[in-house]
């Protein structure tokens, strides 16, 4: 089988396609014939050696994908050969609170990833795909979709009429906009270009702020939310945007810290307002299989389609990573089996 791996060093120039024997599932495991994959910013960090600098090479990247159950090992129940399933970001986080054992099972960094024609996983580490979604569409949900779901409805309990602030047009942010509007929430979003603003408006964003034109966009978001500030911030920037999101959130509100897109060594946010405004700073690391099941129930009801920007063939994985790194995308960058 063909597999993409990082070999000989970090950086996209070290991504190569290699041949490996097709894996055989053991007890409680399944073998998937992969159909599609979805890239996350985390995958870029892995490729460049910034996520796990001590990562042992060669290493197979990526966590999110959809495949067909090709072989079920002994003792597997509840899954059928021929069934389409999505991977769980952390196969061992089935339910309950996150713990170290579950965290260490995260695909694509802590353990080998799935950017391969065939993959063996524990049966509890996959979940059936909603039938209305294509394989490519379903591959966008395991990390980005579930992170947005957890942020809005599991780690917090947003109610109709409340307001969220999203940053940019990456996968998590766009899923948050879509989920929020279906749940009756108000959305304030930031972006850098009129084209991306138009995409956000088409998804239902109530207000769009151009952050390049306004360095104190946090104050503008606060005013647009009615003066006190937004109830929840979907914070994907990290230290580089935290000063502004602290400004935007209301006293007693929540900042869900998800990503580090704007992180650099010079960032030194003022944390005093977190105390003075009694802000809740909540770390979000994707979600459990039980959360994934609840999200899928909502998806079946909503019939929600994700925003897929571009799909690359399996042979063009380096081009897919380069496109993701360019920042030109709106929504998800995906890969499809040949």
C-alpha cells in the first residue's frame, strides 16, 4: 500500500510517498480502506517540527479521515465490513473528562497518523458517518467540527440570543459560525479580506470586522455585542490575539482557547483583565467519542454541510500542505483517494 510519511527531517520537503505492507487488524481492531482525509493547522505544525520537536521519524501524519471497514478483527462488534466510518482524533477518549491516557492516543503526533491507503485502528476509535455526507465532507468533522461543537455546547452551554466572536475563516471558526446560527446565536466574526467577509456573511455572520483595518478590533466587537461584550470567544489565535479577545468578552464571559495561529515569541498579553473581569479561560482539545456521537445526531437533524475549499488527490499531498500553509483557503483543505 502507499503511505505518506515525514522522513529524513522536518519540513514539507521531507514528505515522501512510500510502499508498506497492508496492515492486518488484531483482536478488537479494524482495517480501513481510506477514502478521504482533511488537513488541520496542527498537521502543519507537526510537519514543520513545531508541534512535537522530539517526534521520531519516519512518521505518518494526519488525524482526520474517512474510510470503509475492509476487515474486522476478532471480537469486533457494532461495525460491519463495508461500513463507512470516520476516525476519532483521540481513539482512547471515548467518554468522560480528558485524561493523559486519552490525550496520548491522539493520531498524527503522539501516535502515527492515517495518511495511508489502509489504516488499522481500535474499533472504538471510529464512528459511523452520517449517510447524507460524502466521504470528503465527513472527513472535515473529527477535529475541526468536534472542536467547535465542544466549544459551544459541551464545555459551555450557549443559549439562543447569546453572542460569540470567531476569528478568521479556518475550519474551526467556520464550523463555529454554522453551529452558532443553527442554535440561534449571534455571531461577530473577524477576517482580513472582503472576499472572506462575504463567505462569513453567507454563513450567517451578523457582523464582520476587518482586523487589518482596526488594530483594536476587540473594542469594536464589544460595542457590536451591545456594550458589555460577547459571551464566548472562539480563540484560535493564541497569545497574538488574546489582548483583543480579552477586550471583546463580557465580564464573566468565556474565552475558549483552541489554537495558536498568531503565536510568536514577542507576544506578551496583559492577563490582568482576566482577573478584573472574572473571565473564564477554557482550554479546548477537540472532544471525546461520546461528544462526536452527540454532534452527529445534531448533524443528522440539521443536514449541515461543511465548507470545503479545495480537494487534492492523494498523489498531491505536498501541494495540499502548501495550499493550507498559504492561508488562502476558506474552510477545509481535503485529500481524496485516487
